[in-house]
C-alpha cells in the first residue's frame, strides 16, 4: 500500500545523490512523465551536480582547461526541467517503513522529512583513506569529487616544494602520477602490489611499471605505508614505509574506493560481499518494491564469472540511471550485468582490460589457459606503427573467452572493445578468430592483434584437451 498518496495523484520520486546515476534516473523519469504526473526531489550534499569524476586527473594535469568543462548539467539546468535539486543538503536517514527520508541543510543544520513514492539511492563511493597516523593531515588528498580536485589544485598552487607521493597504483593513482609529472613535480608512487595496475595480471602490469619509470616516476612496488609523517606546522612531510621514507610536499591517495552505503546499511537494506547494495535486474533494491539503487554504491553481476562485483565507473552509473528512470516512469528496462571493461593511459601508453584476470578465474573455480602475443597497431610497413602486447585467458577444454588485457601505444586501448563484445556474446577464442574486423594498413595488420592472440589461445585450448 502506498502511504503517500494522500498528497494527491502526483507521484513523488526522491533521489539521493546528484551525480551520474541519480540525475540520469531523474532526467529519464522526467522524460517518461511530465511534471503534472511526477514530482522529483533530489538531494546533493556537495556543490556540484552531473559532473565527470573520471576527468579530474586530466583537469589537474592541465589537459582540461577548467573545472566547468567537466560539468555536464548544472543545478539550474536540472531545475529548469522541473527537477527540484537541493544542493548542499545531505540525507542522513532513510525510513523505508514510513517511505520518507530525513535531510539536513549542510550550512544551517536545519532538518526535515520528505516522503516518497519511489526512492533512488545513488550515494556513490568514497575514497579509501588508510587508518594511519597523518592520513588526514593538510596536504593529503583523496580525489573523488570536483571539490577534491579543486582542493588539490589549491594545495599545488600554494606549495613551494615540488615533491609528490602517490599512494596506490590503480587507475586513479596512475593517472594522478601522470598529472603531477605534467605539473612539474618529482613523483614517487608507493604501491603495495607486485606491479602497478592490479586490474591487470602482474606480467602485464610490469609493462606499465616500465613505462612509468621511463617518464621519470619513481616506482616503489611491494611496499606497505606505515605512516604519513608531518612537520612542526602539521603539514605532510613524508610517506613512510616499512623500510624507507619518501619526502613529500603533497600526497595523493589513489588506493581505490568503497561503496558509500552507510545510509543503506542503517536502514536495513541488503548489502553484498563488497558492501554494495544488491538489486535485481531492474535496479530495484532486493526485497523493496519502491526503492532503487544505481552507480558506484551498488554491486553488479559479472557476466563472465557469474559473481557479484563492485565496479565504480561512470559508464555503468549512467546506464543504471537510465534503467531506473525508465522503470519509475512506467516503462520497462533491465541492466543485465558487466564484463569489467576499463581503459586508461600513462602519457602515450594505453592500458585496457576486460573480463577476468588469472586470479579472478582461479577464484571463480575456472580452469584456463593463457596466450600472450606482441603485435603492432598498423601494418608493420606503414608509418607510425607502434607495438602492443595482448594477453588472452580462455577456459580450458571449452575455449570460452574469459578475459583480455592490452598494453601498447596509439590504437591499443579501444581494441579491447572487440573482446568486450565477444565476452558478452559468450564466444570461444576459436570463434573469435573468424571475426570479420575492419582492415587497412593505416589501421591494423592483416591479422588484428586481438585475433592473433585468440588464435594462439585456441591452439593452447586444443593442446590442453
């Protein structure tokens, strides 16, 4: 029974979170239903709405001229579309039984309850901050929001020293290391893993390590940070590991993110093993007919392993929002899952992956073979051809494609989309070798590098039978 229909016939949608998933859901619901039928209230605790967090390293590095270029739609633009977006207003409690949320004005502290017919939870993710001495000291920055990016730029502008330490070597850590190099800093990356980019297998991560070292970045792998040391003024002075001290005038944390699901947990909503919200294919929170969730705060189905994963990417968040908005607006849509595709770069080195790493396959109980090849982006005789390394995982005996990793220069990263489609279709590596891909010497060798790797993997499958 809907407890809020006493307000009249107009349905009310409440959205928690004013970025990709939340505002995509609100915008799509508004397209599906007019203001006469649907009232939309959205809460955002920060200063910005609908922006590209993925673009922050490129803004910090100077590739993007200014902060506003990362904003897709301002609060005023949302309001012009009859979405009541309330900025600097934080939801502090969800009451599923009463179908209402309690929100607090960040500036005044005033609180009020807002009832809903449908609720969208799009609270995103929060950067991991190590529980270490000095982790909250001035000069130590996480990079998740536009506010975080601006705070880092402000620190860089007033810091006299030119030594930066990046803690962590995932996507954000690697991209921020490049940004700081472009800013003229001496950069050290401290990484607890065997190689940078733990989303790759170590043999492929080694290629990234070599490229970063070639840029003048000092790589410290297999190191655990024990302390962030501060000076007499309280500001950061060094990052300390078990056997070394790395001087720092600024520290950037690139350790990763976790789902921001504190509200959901306190409301008794279901969370998965990664502490992300669990939803059905329509992005409805399991067990709750009128509560939806999307973006970095949810777990999604991995179509390759069949297990739930937490993947914080804007591509998924926007798709989640479209699905939610369609369903709230009276239509029908589903989000079937992901294969885990991601790309990044370190200057001219392109890095791509999709599907499972070796340790993912082992964790899922899969037996597999691997194949690694070195090829070129174009025909070898064509000017501008550059090398790339492609690694493929295939299931032993069946030959089902399990994963692809690519590291190379110009033209390497987007080749992973071939593999992403093949994974989604459940193709075998043998079947992949017959794919009718585009060919001309300026774009590819006669045998595309992905197909060369697939052919080698198919032979390994046959040999393992």
